[in-house]
């Protein structure tokens, strides 16, 4: 687990509570102030521009739909003029669920049709608070999926939310960079699954960051050969993908988008032990093995390797020196500038933001696809993160994946939002916050006697043992 150094000089104990009490007003003024900001990157391009995964039928990112599940979002009307109508926060309650950690739940009512309101769950974390660590929560194998509540309970997390977009219905593997503080690099690629767009939430000793990370692997004996990534669900044409025991079992032509011009080489202790013109499927990858799959012209290059040939892989992380990392599809805010433009399609959303001082982390889940909560567009999501105090923010997976597991006002651990599928979806990974100490009682913040909300009480999840992995 990653616990980074805290600066006593920058500690501001009262700031978290002041922000919580004042947020209702800030939301209105903040959203108005950001409404005219010009975007610097598009997020409403055609599916054909999305990268290699969009050619895989039902796999991966779904163009305008903006979620792993590919389900249609809610088409929303034009934004309500702030002069004509003021956004209000209703059913607004907040709790201190751990020292320096608050949970806020409310309905943001703005009149924007078709529903006119959105339900929010926000966890605000002072990064100067004691006993906190931040983790990417992954299953035993990257091709497995679990519920967010299972990730949270299994890892004894104080907070867990859904993480990366994933190759739903095929390999089920995450699409971005995943780095675990104990297991190291679990997966990622050289160019990202939307080249030039993807971003990552990552932590080093100084704290959290939102910026692009890529993994560059090189075969030392064949440096001209391009390695696309490790444990990634899609190998671009003319490149080589590497798969380890963290992938679990070989996936055949699923990782080549069905293209048959491919070749499989297995390394054991850095030596070639097999070289096959046909890709295997369902074969367990050993701890000391590396499976190299070449596509297109790289299939021909791999064919030249003889049994016993020594090959060693070197790796480099470009963009930082992360100890923990979990990706989304794109940033929402970069140094205070909104970087998204879609303001017509609403979905359930999950976002993580960092304030300008780098001393506060904001984790937001927005409910959607329901009669009581429409979800947010990407522009609305970026604007509300700005209003909440974020300077940099990232969009994680959304749709039916959006779920927040945390400590509710009752003290019970469970899912506090309302996932749009009617229950939790199995997801590829989660982002988690762990409190390394004995939790004190929950403290209501505002109001003194919380007004009951119409939301469903949290689903209590008992501690579990790690669930069995598939296959």
C-alpha cells in the first residue's frame, strides 16, 4: 500500500469541513464560472477515431457512449440559464467517516431536462490526514472481474470506486495502465487505447497525479521490434503483445481482433521453449513464462526465433515513477482547464480530482439512467469537479460500472449510491482508500439532524475471503 509523505507546513485541519458546509453555494457559482471555458481536447469523436479496440465489435470503448458497457446515454436538453434558474442542493447530508475523510450525499437540482436533477456521492479526503493509503485494487488475474464492494471488503478499504474502462464481454481486462504497489505492473500499453487521449491517476511519494502514463517494453536482442504492451486486450497490427501469469490463460485470437496472421512464442526463464503458427486458447501461463504474440509482419519476425534462443525484456514507464496507478479514458481538467466538450449525452459517472495545492482528493460518483437521476455529461462532470475545488481530474469508467463502497452515516460499510443496472456490476478493478487504524465513530457534519434522503440505504457487505478466480 502507498502512504506518501505529508507536509506539516501545508496542513489545514479546518479546510475540509469548511468546504463541506459551503459547497451548495460553490456549486452554483462554480458551474456558472466554468460554463464558458473553451475545451482543449475533444471527447465526441466518431468511433472510427477511437483506436484499435473500437474495431472489435462489442469490445472496449463505444464511441459516443463513453462507457465500457456501450449502452445509450440520456440525451439531455440545453443547459438551463443560470440567470433564469439557480441550481440547488437538496437532501444534503455530510459525515466525517474517518479523520480527514468526509462523505457527502445530495441531489443537485438544476432543471435540465429530461429529469432535472442528479444524485451525487462525494468523498473528500485531506491528504494531510494520518493513516491513509491509496491502492489500485485488482483481482487475482487481470481477466477476472469482481464487484466494487468485493474489492473494498476484500482489501478492507474505507472507500472503493470502480476503476478503469475494460474489454467487457471479451477478455474482461482493463484497457489502461494498472500498477499495484505489491505486484508491480499488471498491464498497460505503449500508446494507450485512445492514442494521445488516455490519462491515468497515479501516486508516488509526493502524492496523487493525473497525467498520461505509458509502458514501453523492449526486446533487448531485437530492439527494432515494437512491443505494444503487457497484458493488454488488443495488439495492434505489426506489433508484439506480451502476456504473463497475471493474465492467467491464453486468449487465442481475441487479442488480435480475430486476425489470423499471428504467431505465439513462449519464453521460460528468458529462453524460447515453443514457437507456434497458431495461437493457443485457455492455456495457463506459468509464473516463469512470457507469452509473446506477434501480429502482421511481427508474426513473420517471431517465426525466425529458434528454441533455446535467449530473449530478455526491458521496461520503462514514461510519464512518472508511479507506485500505484489506475487509468481512465481521459482527463476532465488539466491545471484548471476543462478538456472535454460533450454536453449532450449523460451517463452515470465516476471521477477523481485533486485540488490546486495537491492536498485534497475528491472522489465523485454521479448516478444516472433513472427516473430520479439523469446522470451527467462530460462537460457537467468537469464543471462540478471545478466547483468542488479540483484543479486536475480524471474520468473513470461509468454507466453500470459506477459504484461507491464506503462507510455510510450509520457506520456500516456498503454501496452508498444506486448503480444503474439495479445492482453492482462486475468490474475489472477499483481505486481504493485504506484507513490503517481503528475507525472512530462517524460524525454528522451538516445538518446537525440529517434530513432523510430518498436514496436506498447502503447495502451492507460482510467481510469476505478472496473469491475464487475463474477457470
